[in-house]
C-alpha cells in the first residue's frame, strides 16, 4: 500500500516510516519527495493504489528532473486508461484486523474526432485496527482518469482525492543501545493516547499531452495542481531521560495547508547527423508552491504554564494525558507563517554516438531559478526574500564493449534543490541546497538481458542541507543547517532472470557521510543491502502459483542524542538494525479469481522503518499475515 513497503527492496531507505520522503546513498536530501509521472509532487502520505511502477534513478539527475537530490530521483508512474475493458476488485485483511478494499475499472468510452477515449477509475477504502495500540490508518482514495488517443497525440487528465487519518509523526523512543524501546510491548511502542492523529486531505488535478512530431521526436507537456491540508491535535514524546526513566510529552495543534502548481514541457528526439546517432533533450519546468503553517502549543499540557507533561517511561499512562481538542486552541501572537516558492528549470542535453556501439559523449546545461519569500509571522507585514539563479552543468562519457554487453561510464553534474519550507531556530529560512557530484561505474548486460548489473563509485558534495532540530516552546518545528556534506561510496544492483520462472533482484550500498569537520551527519547511514526473488510455476498441478520472498537491512544509521538524557552520552548513537524478511505466495485459481498470502517481518525482529529523531522513531510492525482475495472481470 505504501512506497516505504516497496522501495527498500530497491535499495531506498524510508525517512519517516510510511511517508513519502526517502534517502539514497546515505543521506536525506532535505526537500525531496518522489516525482509523480515526472512532475513535482508534495504529498506527505500517499496510497499506491493508482501507481503502476516506480523508477529509481541513482546519481545526480537534477539537470533533467527538478527537485531531485544528488543521491538520485524517484519517479512514480501511474496506471493509465486502457482500450480494452477490464475490471477488478480486491479485499484484504491482516491478522491484527486492518481491512482494505480496492477496485480498478478501465475500458473504452467511445470515439472523439479522429481518436478514441478511454477511462480508468481506481480507488481504495481502508479501515479497522492498526498493529499499534491507539493508532489509526484509515484511508479513502479515488483517482478517476480519462485519456484520448489518436495517431500522433495522447491527452491525459486525472483527478486525485485522498483522505488519511493517521499519526502525524512516528513516536517511538530510541534507547542508548540503539534499539527502539519495546518495554511495554511492540504494539505499545508508539506512545500515543487514543484518538490522537492527523487528517490529511489531498485534492488535485493532473494532466499531460504527448505529441509525436515525427520519426524519433516527441514532446510531452505536463500540468499538476493540488491542495494538501493536514489538521489535528497531536502528541509527541520530545524528551527522554534514560537515567531518570522519564519521557516528556508535548501537545500541539497542526494546521498546515500546501498549495502546488507546476507546468513542464519536454522535447526529446533521436536522429543521425554526419553519420553519428544523436539524441537531443530540451525543456523546462516551472513550479509554484505556497504553504500556510499554524503550529500552536498546548502551554498547559503539564500543568498551568507547563508545556511538557513528564511520565515514567515504563508506565506512561498515555490514556490520561490531557490532550487539548483541535477546536479549543487559542490563537497566539504569531498565528502562523507563510512561505511562497517559485522555481524553474530550463535545460538542454545532447548525446552523440561518436563511435557507433563504442563511444558516447553526453553534455547538458540548465538554468535553475529559485525565488522564495518567507513570512515568519503573517500577522505582521514582514518577509524575507531569498533566491538563487545558478547554471548547472552535466557531462559524461560511456564506453561500450562486446556489443554493449560491457559498458564503462563516467559523469559529473551539479544540482540545486528548492529551500525547505521549515524554518531555522530564529524563524529565518535556510538557503537552497546546492551540490556537485562525480561518478564512475560499470554496466553489464548478458544473455539477451537476462542478467544485468550496475556498480558505481560516487563522490558527492552538497551545501545547504538541513536536519530536524526540534520543536520550540511556541510549537514551531525548526531545522538545523548542516553546512557542507560529503558522500562517498559504492552502490549497485543486479537483476537476473535465471529461468523462465525464476527472477532475482538485489541491491547494495556502502559509503560514508561526513560534514565539513569530518563528523557523522545526523540520520545518515553507512550501508544497505536487499534481495528479492520470485518463482512462478507454469507447468503441472502447481500452474498459476508464484512464491517468493525478500529481505533488506540498513546498517550504520546514526542519530543525534540531543533529545536524550543519560550519563556520558555521545553526540550520536547508532541504530541497531535487524534484517527485515517478507515471504509471499500468489495463486491464480482461474482467469477470474486469485488469492495472495503475505507474511511480513517473518523473523519478528524489532527494527526502525524511519527515524526523524531519537524520540520520533517509526518501529516496524511485528510478524503479521495478510490475506488478499481478488476477482477480475
């Protein structure tokens, strides 16, 4: 259901558990969410019911993809309307009582002019019990789509509506030994009173026009406009004293509205010039984002004039916490902040096969423009304007051998990110992050593509990134600037179709992340590994049965101890990572019916799905079983 359940098997590390922020090559980018069909997206949480596939592109790809870090870019591709009628419904239930229904209907509508119109409607409805006590994961999701196809033109439009009721942040505690605290039982490791959470509502419209200009040439125009609103009275455990074994809880109103509009146009063509094959890509992206943030603290949560409510870690009795209802907060002198960002990316990239099937040269240039206005208190007429207009370059060379079965490549590129919408501790905005990356690697593709692999070495330098700092007594969340960071290491992947029935995918990463003083960077990690395999029976009595499994592990993840108190504490502690293992079986009973069985966290390990700080961890669920039943018609 969530990208965070899928992407670790592709070497991607979730940042906030089931949220839409991820880490690549050891470090969070500070501002990046996955793209949606190549367009910038800002959904804090999203359901995968309308997602067809996810592309993970490692390395400094920002020249062509806006809002991407040097670590890479993630692009989620949506399911599109089809000309043949097809319908499916699916129901699933977990052993802890979470149930979910989904539907997918697509087919032709009729002729329009010289083209055909097709439709698709996808949706999900999720309710029931969460694995964790006092936690909801309710969802209502619908995505209607229309697509018009003619000989040379495709027009696509989609509406998006998603409503979530869930916790706003992970709220598990990290112990001094690097293990998430489960002394009250794993199902109680999220220290939340009943009824606390946030409502997330997304309303949006997306569209694109694809125009085939002739043999080898195509132009794609994309638009996206949406409104995201998250509201709730939330409780966060922001301080943990492991010597005194007490935890300090904090109650706050969250009311955050995000407005987003983007437009892109991209033209790509292949052609021969002077006997050499050329590919030219050029285009632009313009995005406007606005946010209105209201974060009001419950200043009497721990008693008159006391913001923190301290409880024993071993018996916090969270049910008795005096949580203030959402509609009863008093508006403070600073009612909230406004941030408006406008950024654009104009680019062109050229590749030339100087020697056919031997040598390819690549070069590109982009003009990036960023203008951000930060109004830290919209009750007063004051604002801070920041921005930059760098020119970004990208160059590369690829050498091919043995009919492209073996290739070596080298590249360097620059990028820039939009500034984070979070403020610094003094209320000002952090400047936009900028970076440069160098990379060399080898690619192998043999046995008609049945075995492919890429191994890369990278050296990435970035300035302007930020990490989570904490929450001020006023309720405002702030970030801490990192200065400059350096990421170096190796990563790679392998995909093997060992037989017609047997597939295998593996990834690895090993590297270091340091700041300008050579110190570790908060929430960075040193290594990750994943392996996923699937076997499908195509003959005999087991025809229609597929079985498989996978495992992943992230190690060397360091977390600042600033939110913790204990004797002789270091600046960072390392999260004790455990391998996460999943097994599954799918059985197609006939052309209409299918069943699926999935067992998550088979070894019942305690592990962190995401880490925001030492007191805001997302523990993974314990061993769980999910049964799916579906019907196609």
